[in-house]
C-alpha cells in the first residue's frame, strides 16, 4: 500500500500550495541562472556573430567594447596587405539615447562594412537586411521598432527595414545596425552652427600661421567640408576585423600587425575575455553571487519544509513502528512525498519560467544543462531535507503514541 | 491452540530516572495469561499500568525481569533477545485510548496497512480486513476516514487492525476511556469475544469497575505492585 500517495491526497490543498510555493522559489533560482547566462551570452554575442579572427584596435586600449578605441580607417587597407589575411572589415560602434515617439530610445549602433557586409548573418525576425548604402537600419526587437518605421538620427531619417532577435550589446541595449558610413554620420553629426563655427575657426587658425599667410589658397580650403581637405583624415573607426585564410598561423599574422605602432591586436577569444573580465565583470559576479545565495536559501527552505512535513507525520510514523513497520516503509513514505513535492515544484518552476522569462527586459537563457543541474540539485535537496526528518522519525519511540 | 501461555513475566521491575528523581514504577511484577484468556488490569492513576503494558508490548524495556511471549523469552532485563519490531508485527496487537488510527487512511486501509506490514497483501488482505470489520460491525463504514467515524467506530477499527495478523497477545490501554459507559461496555465485550474466539491472550487496562464482569480475571496494580484480584 502506498502511504505517501494517500497522505498527499488527504491534505492535497496544502501539499499543492507548498509545491507551488516551492516551485515559484525554484523558478527564481532558474531565472537567476538564466539571467547570468543571458548576460554572459549577450556580452559575447556580437563578438561571436561578427566572427572576426583578429580584432585590430587602438594601440594599448582594450577596445572597442571594454573601452573606447579609435583606429584610422586605412588600417583596413593595411590589414589586407598582410599575407594570410582573407578579408578585413571596418567596425564602428557607439551607443546613443534619443527620444522616439515620446520615449527614450537607447540603442547601440553598429556599423556594417557595406557592401560586403549587409547583415546576411543576422537572425531576422521580420523584414530584410540592408539593401542600400544609406538610410536603412536593422533594429533588434528589444528596441520596440517595427519594419517600415522611421527614426531620426542626426539630420537624417532612417527607415527600419528589418527586425532581429537576440542582438544585444554587452550593456543590454538592443543593436541598431546600419552601414558604416551611416553609423559614422550619426556619430559625428554636428549641427550646422557648430560646423559653421568650426570652419570659421579653421580660417582663424590658418590666418595666424605662416602656412596660411604664405599660401592664401589654404584659406579658401578652410571653408570646405572636412572630407575635401587632404590634411584632415577620414573619420576613425572603432576597430578593424580581420578574417584569415584557412590554415594560416594566427601568431604570424598577428606578429606582423603588432609591428604597426598604432594598433593592438586581439584574437576573438581574447576579445571575449576582455569583455567578460571588463565591463560585465562586476555584474556577472554580483549575479553569480546572488544566485549562489539563492540556491543556498532555497535549499534551506526546502529542507525545512520537508522536515516539518515529516514532523507532522511523526505520530503516524510512531504508530507504524508500533505495528512493527520496517524502516524501509517509513523512509519510503517520507522520501516519496519529498520527491513528489520536488517534482511538482520543479514542473511549476519550468512551466511558469517558460512563460514568464520571455517578458524580462534582458535575455534569460535557461539551457538544458541548467535544467539538468537544477533537477539534480532538487533531488539532492529532497534527500538531504528528508534525511533530517527521517533521522527524527527513526528516533521516535512507539510509546509516544501511547495514551 | 498452542500450549504455551500468551504471556509470562517474572520479576519485571521498571525504574524511571535515577538518584533523586528515581521512580520505581513496577516492582517485581509476575503474571501469566493463557491464550484465549481475557484479563483486566486495574489500578489507580500512576500505579504503573501503562508501564507494565509497554514493557510487555516491547515498547519500553524493563529494568529487570524476564518477559516470555508465546513460550519464547523475548526480554531479559533491558536486553531484547529478538528483533523487537518483527516480533511486534507477528505476535502483538495494540489498542490505545485514542488516536490509534492513521488519519489519512480509511478504516479499511488502516487494517490493510497492518496486514501489509506483516506481509499480507492484495486480495487475501482485503478479504481478511473486510471480514474483521464486518465481524466487528463496521463493515459498512470501512471506506470512511477516521475523522468521519464515531469514537466507538474508531475503536472497533483499531481492534480490527490489532487482530489483523492473528496476534498471540492483544494489549489495550484504556481503550474505552473516550467512550460513554454503554459503548465502553460493548467494546469490552468485544475484547472478550475476540479473545475467546481468536485464542489470543488479551490484557486490557481499564478504570471502569462496572465492566469487570466481562473479564475472565482481574489483575490489580497498586504503586507498582501487581496482585491477583479474585
Ligand atoms: N517516562 C517516564 N519518566 C519518569 N517517570 C515516569 C515515566 N512514565 C511514567 N512514569 C512514572 O511511573 C509511574 C507509573 O506511570 P504509568 O504511566 O505506568 O501509570 P498508569 O498506571 O498508567 O497511570 P494512568 O492511569 O494515569 O495512566 C508514575 O509515577 C509516573 O509518573
Ligand atoms: Mg496509563
């Protein structure tokens, strides 16, 4: 005869309520693990997706994610000349926060090396990738923009042509992808008055120099756009991504580039570690610690619940012992109820989490590994929590039911 | 019916505590109950009735003395000579004053669990349990939880459960204390019939003087000293 089932059936309401309560707690534990995994995955996601073998950044910086990096755009051309390099792309990123439809819209703008890179690799939800060199943007769905919508960035209107999923910067902001030229014009956008003042200042500076006095043509040039002045370089980019030909020794290529005094080169793996140990390090540790704490607390609560559940049955257990019941029967009763409780709680946590986590502002990634671990942890806790009660049950004397 | 007495004790003494708090609850108690014999145990409160019963029931070992059940020495002083729990499930049946039943099991299941413990399961167990419950007049209430049964009905279920494994000795500690006197007497008569029919020795602790005629014999405990009341 299965006593556990009958006991549970007898106090079904209370049992279910306890299970659901425990399930909610487990859901939080699961969610915390998911948030942790989400932060790590989001942080390195762009690096993984961009899939550059080498990252060329500003000398001695840990950019472009951990800190600001500026490299001359001609590094792209230089990189292409190194033997073993299959391709090089410029990479631009910066975060903007603008007003859109009356709400602050915060996004991480990423420039794609048009026309080679049109964002074919993006995980699209709707719409398409970039099809023209200007005024198109592919937005992550966390930005809340829809296909066909227009946003004003700088002086220009950009049309949302596609929506991606899971494209998030390490800070948690959704990505807005456009061509590098567009990304730079958003980044370096200055109002007309500032441009006018800068041009006037150029003339002013030139007039006080020998160069300006001896070569009046210079003064004419000062009024032109920056791109028309050879003395002014084209805008800097954040980094240059390099892909190698198959079978090429990374070390050799890297050594060649390290010879350039203005850049530092990282491998993809190094770039990933820079991020994990850099900007998201504290967040990661904070959440990791909190999660560990949560696991411990849940364990204690679960053990207490199982213990009191056994205490409630102490009278019945004493009676069973009086009737000569074997320990196996008593341990079975306690353990079966514990596992039933654990199983229901786990199921509640899983089903509820599946529905709730997608609504979290940041990605919550519950991996299969995590599910297995949690199931194991719950099972271990069931045994640990019950053994406390069983220890007590084994000590209860039958004469405690006498009278 | 076996020739050996259901229970035989010799010089059973029980001392609780030690030093200043020492209480001698039983002094050299010796008794014999034959199988099929139904005996009442009488005595004022604190005289050691429950102590004697729990010593015989292998629940609370005596300090000194020997206990023989069904012809077998089971306790010598505080030392058990058998697997106590196994011996309990095979040879002994218990009924207490109240809360005898497992609250989450029906009357039938309460009897079944005792059978299950002793290794009887399935259809034969169910047949035996229903048979007992019907005999005790509560066959119709077998599917009820204890909370839905009256005190008298609960005690009948408890008796059925105690009898389930055909014990050689049935021990009852004030089984009628929670019942009114008419019902109490009925339950006492039940013990008598059960003892006579099943051939188990029956020892019933009671306060109720009026039901004593039901029993074959009466033992009296007074301050730990046991004597026969003729
Ligand atoms: N666990 C114990 N520790 C110490 N003393 C005890 C213990 N149990 C019983 N006693 C003492 O032993 C004596 C006999 O107790 P017992 O319970 O056997 O009496 P009783 O005849 O059953 O009384 P009642 O009719 O009130 O149930 C009493 O003086 C009691 O105080
Ligand atoms: Mg008593």
